[in-house]
C-alpha cells in the first residue's frame, strides 16, 4: 500500500503482499519500489509492506477451518489480520491524504478485496486508490460458480466481503466477486480503480482451472476464455469513469516488480502506453482503459 501524507500531499504507501514465488520484500528496490526512478509516480511515497501468510488472498475470516483432504485446521484470517495492521497504520500516518492500495497475484486479489476495509478505516478525508495487479475478480462462467462458492465458503468471505463491505450489491454467491468489483467504483466515485493483467495469465488461468466440469476435474482456463473474462470485467464497470484496466497480450503473471518500467499495451490511437505512465496518470486522477 502506498500512501500520500503531510501538508504537501506527499504519498504514503501500503505495499502489496505477493504470492508463491512472487514474494518480494519492501527493500527489494525493484519495479515500483525503485526510489531513484524519476518516472515512478510513487518513488518518494512512504511504503508499507503487508506480509502474506494466511493463504486466503488476505480476505478470510475463518479461523480453525478444515480443508477437505488436508489434516488439521487452517487459519484463514487475512481480513482480520488487516484489521490489526490498520489499527497500527492509521494512527502512524495520521496526516495521510492519499493511499494507493496495491498488490500482485494473491496481493492483487487482496488489495481489491480489502479495499472497503482500508477506505473505511482511513476515513472520508483520505483518498484511497486501488491498483490490482493480476488478481482478477471475474464473473461466472470465466471463474466457475462452483469454485467461487467453494472459495467463499472456505475462507468465510460471507463474514467479510458480503456482510461488512458489499451488502446488498453482492447478492449472488455464484458471482459475488464480480458484483463486488462493480460495487467499488460506484460506491467510491472520488477514488480511482485500476487493474492490470495479461490476456492469458498462465498462473491465474491454472488456478481457475480447478473449476472445470463443475469442479470435478482440472483444466486450465484457455487464453481465449481468460481474455473474455478480463474484457467482461472491463465492460461491467464501463459506465464508471473512475475505473480502468491495462490489459496486455501474452501469458505473463504480474507487472509491479518484474516489468513495471517495460510493460506496454496498445493505445486507442494506434500507439502504445507504458504501464509506468499509466500508473502515474491513475494516481494523478486519470484512469483509462488500455489494451484490446
């Protein structure tokens, strides 16, 4: 997460948590964390790293949960962990004016799913923007209804995402993640919501593959189906001028660290847009759609 503070409205940042092999410490000095990059819109922002150890994309509230086929109990308490982090962070950055809540992979899902709690805790006087890297909140059938229901039940999302943060806007257990994505820009019209991913993200396509054949088999989502899901996400918030996406061709997974300065996507005028420039525009107040 990145946050902007002090009277000059200089940023403060709550940094993302990453997934699997993508774990990167806040001191890695790569990508979006490069302080010496004059083009990096958050180079001089305060940066806070939120660790990831719960396996529930930061969104769970299901302590002592059992996973079918796995011995023992699991602590899916990512959401309540964030509650504790915020209890320390908000008083620490009491002069904050702008927050960029961001993350990649599991951290991308987490940044999006934690948005309401973060915005609510910082309060109405703080601008909280979102940058979700490779954590797509796709709708059914791109994310199979059975898999979404399993995830929601296992992680206890009905106790957090639904009951506390989305309310009546999330009224379909088979499609609540997309409904939540639609809820954000409508409910927070003064904030900006950005999403980035490749058209065939091989990691997330594989993860979504556990929903094949009504969750009875495994088959990665095809690149064509995955791209259709991304474009559907974009269409669902098309009427919200404060929401946009940066979609690029290929099967790469995540951009904030490994390809922050080099990633490009086609612009509507036939040229190309650098991701770093797109982020600069987003935190400056202008989020657009880039890509197919």
